[in-house]
């Protein structure tokens, strides 16, 4: 089966750096996703990691360690608009598609 | 269209009423997924279509839930005899095929009273 764990909520200050952790247990590994979801809106894709290491994309970076079953999302130079839920998700293959198992999401609050 | 469109955006149903939720995926997208998201939780998989074929319905919580995609484009999720525990946001997502690039719709927020 699949199990995804991430903190429920975090608070950080505008301009700071925050790291959101995710641990996972999956039967088979097909990579790891991070999505951002503002309240009342669709989840939007942030990153997809399949190999170990850090991938940087502007202010957002994502790290993966397959041996430890661990990933994190790093947000730099935090802005108020970064206040959102951040979802860690693992895909599993199904009939030719890829269904996602999500964590509960980490609600990030950015304060002045 | 440019994105995944879902309607209605909000739906209030009386307990026991039947509802139908619509999803218009991105034109040409082969794969279509339905997810259920309870308040404060991550989305949970309901069902998956490849064109008109429903290849995985393992996440549907009961036989009151039914999904179809008869012509391989628009999909409808139907919930019969709604109950309070059905209250959630229902998200639809589509992708071009055996590809990890999902695009989600904004969802339908269902409230059963």
C-alpha cells in the first residue's frame, strides 16, 4: 500500500526560507510530486522527482532521497501569496494511467 | 478549452437527493481522474478513465457512486441518495496519456444538508 506523511501546518515569516518535509512508504516507486493548493482552488503542479537529489526551480526546490523514503519542498524568499496547502503525492500505476496517493497536505501560513 | 472545467462550482443537496457533477477535460486528453477531497485533507482517488473505458474504480466509496465518460471526453460523476458524509470537494483531472502531467479542475464543492 501507500502511506504519505507530512506536517499538518507550518508558519513562517515573509522573506524567510521554509522546508516542508514528506515521508512516504510505497509498494514500488514511481517518483514523487509536490502540488500547491490555494483555498478553494485546484491543486497546481510544482515539481516531480524521480531521481535522488535537489531540483531547483526558481524560489521553489524539491529534494528526494529514495533510500530514506523522504522528500522535502524548500521555499525561499517567502511571499504572502505562498500561503497555501502543499501536497506531497506518490503515483501508482493503474491500467495505463497514474493515480496519485496524496498526503493530508501542509497548510503554510506566511506572516509579516 | 484551456483548462479542466467543472460544473457546478457549488452544489447543495438535501440528504437522499441524487446529484450529477460534470467534468470537461482539456481537449484531446486521454486520461481522466476523479478525486474526493474532504476539508483539511488531501485528495483521495475515486476512479480513472482512459478514453471511454473506466479502467479503475477501486476508490468509489459505495455503489451509490457511479461515473461515466461515454464518448471519451466529458465525464459525469453521479451520487445517488446523497448522505452527509458525501460532503466534500470533487476534483477532476486530465492528462494527455501515460504521462505524469495532470491538470486539475477547480472542483465542485458538494454540501449535503
